């Protein structure tokens, strides 16, 4: 019976999911020791493998580096032609080989032994050369590959990548790696934008459109026009006590110029803390159908203004 593409896909995913379940149930005995080792090295985590394992090594190193564990990949072939110099005594090395007999890893294994560099093996064969030479063995289940002929690296690479993710998450939790740390390593793109604080983009000081309650509306309109945000903050003793928007102007159009800012302003306006996420500020603006939001500190002192255009420029909206 000929299988449909959807049936094949489900078979592959089921096979790999079963292998991951086994990996979770049979977590390598050395796992905790590996985490302890990687937490206390003074150097970097070097990850390497050949072929598909090399691509997995690159992904693991990238995940480690982006979550607070300095890491890089070294290609086994390049290592044999000078790049062994990239591996220092203070480092730790993770070598990935499904069979544990990848010839191209031989020079890296010898280099680790020569300079007493801790070596971690990630393989499915406990009796392999790599496993026997390693200081720590992350043994993966001997699960079948998901391909039709049982030879193409599929299940094995999925398990190796998942085990690398587990290492990265364990290390970041042990280090107390938080959102602020993550932003420091991801300043660009949508991830960085989602983690931006209001204080990173808000307008401050002379840019702020501020008036006092007794400021006449003629001067208030000048301030609103000059600052270009379409709003003015009513400030008393440095604290935000009200806001004047285009809507307030329309509602008080009759006799507007005979009034002062305190008589026109909407009291107890929405505000945001400067350390709040920019995404949170955008949510407040969207909910209130407003385009500007003033930032105040814990005691209500006005410290900034964030405009919806600031969120757009930062890539949040």
C-alpha cells in the first residue's frame, strides 16, 4: 500500500517523538555532572561534529551563546589544519557523533587528552571510541532513524539537538539568566523589540510637552504644537496630574482661550512605568485608543513620554 505524504509525515514525527520520550525517560546519568562542569569552566564551550552532527553542533553552540554560556563551533577538518589552537585548556569540548567512530574527530580527541581539556561525548554507542575517551558520556537511546532506509540522520540529530537545548536551558536557569540578559544578547530583530523597556525609547527632558495648571490655553497650544505629540502633560511639583489631548480641546472648544490648562485637562490620566516593557505600553495605548503615553516613576514624577511611532520604529507594533 502506497503511503500518502501526510501519512509519511505523521510516521516520521511519531518516530522522532517516541525517541525524544525515551531520551527524557533515559536521561544520561552524567547529565548533572556535565551541567556542573559547564557552569564552572573559565573558558568556553566548544561544540563539534562532522556532517549533520556538525550542523547540530552549530545550532547547540548558537543557543548556548545566546543564553549566557560562551560557546563556539570548531569544524573537525579545520581543527586538524590549525584550528585546534582555538581550543584552550580552560575550555570544555562537546563532541557529537551518532556512531562514536567519526574519524574526523580523532585529532580533537587527542588534543583534549593531551592538554587535559574536559571532553563530553554525545553518542548512542557506549562502547565506541568516542564514548571510551570521553570524560563524560551523554548516551542517547539507540532509536531507529525516521527515514525509509533507516540510515539518514533524522531521529539521531533530533535527539542531539534536543539534548543541546536541555543543556542550554539548564545552564541559563542555573545562572539566573533573565529577560534583561536575553535582551543584551538579542538587541536586534523581533525578539529584542519584544524585550525593550519604555525607558529605552521614551522622550525626556526638553522634549516633553509640559504645562502647569495656570498656564493659559494660548501658551498650552503653542507647547503642544512645538513638541509635536498632540498632547500636553499637566505637571504640579514635578508630578503628572493631568493630560490635555486633542479630544480635550474639542470638548472645551467654546470659550477655550479664556481658560487655563488646569481647567481643560483630564485628571488622573493613564501612565506607564519607565521600566515596563514597550509591548505593555503599546497595549495600554491600543486599549485607550491613544497615541502617546506619559511615563512616571513610583511617586508619580513625570520622567518621559512614549509615542506609538516609537513602538513602530522599534519593531514592536
